C-alpha cells in the first residue's frame, strides 16, 4: 500500500508538528503515512527549523498567496492526501476546505465548543479556561471546514485542573495531551480511510 502523504500547516513553534513528524517516521505510524510537507504563513517560525532538522520539505507561504490559490496548488503538486493543522492561526482558504473535506483536521487546545472561535488560540484559550475556573480542560481534534473551530469533533481528551493551576500550567498540561493524542488519532483516521484499520479506533468519531 502506498503511504498517505501528510501536509502540516503551522504558524508557531511547532511542538505538535514535531510529535507528528516523529510518529510518522518510525513505528506503526510510518507504515501508513509520512509527513511530506510543512507549510507556514510565518517567515520566521520555529516549526521551519524543526522540519529542516528532520529533512522534511518546508515552505513559507504568505497569507495572500495562500488565499490566491497557491496553497491548493502546492498541496496538489506535492500529491498531498491529508492536511493536519497544528497551531495554524489563519483561516484555511475555501478552495482547500472543499478539496480536503474529511481529509483535513485541526487540533484545538480546549474542550470545544467551549473556548473556541475567532481570537481563541494559544494562551488566549488557556487564560479563558483559567478565568472561567473550569475544573477540566483538554484537547479537541476536529474536521476542518470554513468556520473556525466548528467542524465535527473526531476526538477529545480531557485533563483535570487544580485550583492553583495558572494559565501557563494549563497550557503545559494540554500540550502534553496534544502530543500524546494527535499523532495516534490522525493515524487512526488514515487507517480507517485506507481500510488498514488494525488498531482499536473505537474512541474516534467517524464522519458518516
Ligand atoms: C497548540 O496548543 C494548538 O492546539 C494551538 O496552538 C498550539 C500550537 O503549539 N492551536 C490553536 O490555538 C488553534 N486555535 P505548537 O506550535 O507547539 O504545536
């Protein structure tokens, strides 16, 4: 079976990108897919160095170029099958959403539908969770559509919060959870789509 080719869209330091690149370069993950391209809208972003260090192709595409069709062209030229958003802070262009329906996922650092939507990213989310005095937070992996954070949920992982947790503590707990789950959940989705579903994916919500 040909390996699925994953593209990652990211805007920041790229710790989730690192977890995905690591997962799909060795072990069972590498049997079904590979990270073939990392793309960022920021010229300077830690995620670029992470990709370069691992020898994964990476590009910087400015927001305007993405919106004008360049992102979809690149995805097609590079024969990409799946797109994973990992700390990507722009709205995905409509042409890409349409072309990758149920082949594109995002990870959000809270339990959607709480603390999602425009402006809710990174520390903004953790500060909102802290302010709301939530007793739990977590991570949500969902299909991407044109609305921010509103695609159907595929998976949620939860973590208990202490009353003494600062927003930074919450961020650390959630990020750990993300690194643990995102690669495995994406592998599960790819295996389900390929029909090579030999692992237990009963925790995933499919899109039928
Ligand atoms: C992650 O926590 C991810 O869930 C979040 O940005 C962080 C990126 O970290 N994404 C959003 O807030 C999107 N709404 P990373 O660059 O270290 O992977």
